[in-house]
């Protein structure tokens, strides 16, 4: 069973289509960029909390 009528097979087919359209290298680069952005965002939040107001 899936969520809202979306089954695991639908998600797998969608994943295959996305990989075919964008390519694995491009998806890996996007994942790396997203990870870097999240890391920088968390660092900015920590730095903001440590500065006196």
C-alpha cells in the first residue's frame, strides 16, 4: 500500500525516469550542492546564536 494511492512501484518508475532524464552525475552534483547548502545554513544559524546582541 502507498500514500494517497501512490505505490512503491510508482515511485520506482519515477526514480528511473528521473535518472534517465537528468543522468546520475547531474543528480549527484545536485545532491552535493543541496548538502553544502544545508551545512552552510546550519553553520549560519549556529554563528548567529553565538554572537551577542
